[in-house]
């Protein structure tokens, strides 16, 4: 139960919005298997605009990959009056023959202190007054391996948040005599809810709730060409390596 007076109403609403954005960013880090954190030094309250990945994909050399993700979130305040906002999006990419790529959106981030920790929180997806999306290629000098994929991109005087989808360790060996396609699917869902008591000048005017929910699904299809080839596969996830729960893969082509 949270009680606050009128002068703190807007502060509470903003804090709840920040918390919901932190949860949304955590969700996106699961979907993208990346570290969502700006790569620059911050000062309290400072804002910066960064290219922020919405979908990343690695295609095996001598093969191809398709990726698709869709997610939605709802933020709702229920007082004697109500405020509600919802957002949703779907992104798709397909690449081949060692191409690694990402769909990015220019977003505004701000440092926010919660407890004794500092967080970089995404606060806007249209910092210039309009949506600006761009696709970047992130493969390195050798398309046969994802080990030298880029971790940052830049365009139009804007850098990106730091991400890491490089090949690092062997989780699976894929050999083929004929074309093989593997489909990986994942989903997630989260709810944040808080009871509140609204009061002005110490006079209670009612009860309400702050409610946030978010969820989505994502799919990857990896096709490996025939001809007696071998790939080393790295499951890019914080989960235990398993073909059933790891969607974004990185590759090291052997022959």
C-alpha cells in the first residue's frame, strides 16, 4: 500500500512509468539476448539518444536465417479517474550466407536511480518527434564466423547501445548431407501491479491500482545447405543451452 499527497501525484505516476519501462527493457533483453546498456559515461538525469535494437539475427555461412518478433505492453493507472496506454509492434528480418543484421530504432534513454542502483532507462521511441528505424549489418570481416560481429553501430551522429551477439562457445554441432531447417520459438509474459491510496492534503479521496503487463513471441528459422558441411553453433542465451529454449544463434562455419 502506497499513500501520498497531492504534490507527489505526478512524481508517483512518473516513477511507476519508469518501473514499467525497466520491466519492458528487461523483457527486450530476453527477446534479443543482448545487454541493453549504453556504452557511455552518464551523469544523473542526463538523457542520450541511441540506436536501440528491436531484432537481431545471425545467418549461417552457406545457409540462411529468418527472424520475427512481436510484442505488446499495457500501462494502466486506475484511480477515481483512469489513464491507460498500449503499444505493440512486429519486426521481421531475413539474411543469408553469413550476413548478420539488426533492426534498430532511435530511442531516448535517461539515467534513473532506483534504490542504490543506477539504470539507463528508455523513455521515448520518438526523441526527434517521429519514429526513425534503420537496419544495420553487423557482421565483421569474415562472414564464415560470428566471432567478429560488431557490438556497436552508428549513423547520423548517433551511436547505439552496446549489444553482443558474437560466437563465443560451442553448444551444438550441425552437420548436413542435405538442406535442413530448424525452427526455434520463444515467448514471455510479465505483470506488475501495485495498490495505491490517493490523498490530497491528508484527506483520502479513494483507492486505485498501477498495472503493467507485457508479453510477446519470437521465432527464428535457420536453414543449413546440403553438401557435407559443418557448423559450430553458440546458443546466445542466459538460459541453459538447449535447442528448445534458445532462439538467437551464432555460428562458426568449419567446412
